[in-house]
C-alpha cells in the first residue's frame, strides 16, 4: 500500500524526526521532496502495510505537535 503525505514543518529537525519514524514503523519512503526557505514543507511518498501506515500517521501527528511546542 502507498500513501502521499504533505507536511508543513517548522524546520529541518522535524523532517529528520519524521524520516526516523518511517524506520520505526516498518514503512519505506519511496520519494522525499522538501522545500526550505521562508517556510518549510515536505512531500513524502511512503509504502508499507496498511496497519503500519496508520501507526505512522498517528506517530507523525504526535511528533509534529510535540516539535511545534518544543521549538516555539
């Protein structure tokens, strides 16, 4: 199963955390496009079993929420 994620990011550290989460959940990134400048964003295409993708989505939501609070 494949899924495309569009992520607004605060900085490059958030992208590193998301990519590390991929490994922890057994998913694979097949494409990563990141834009850094005045604003940060990334588009990541991921593959993995449906259950792992759901777990990854929940983990990314928590990571980005926590990251925004830590680096205000």
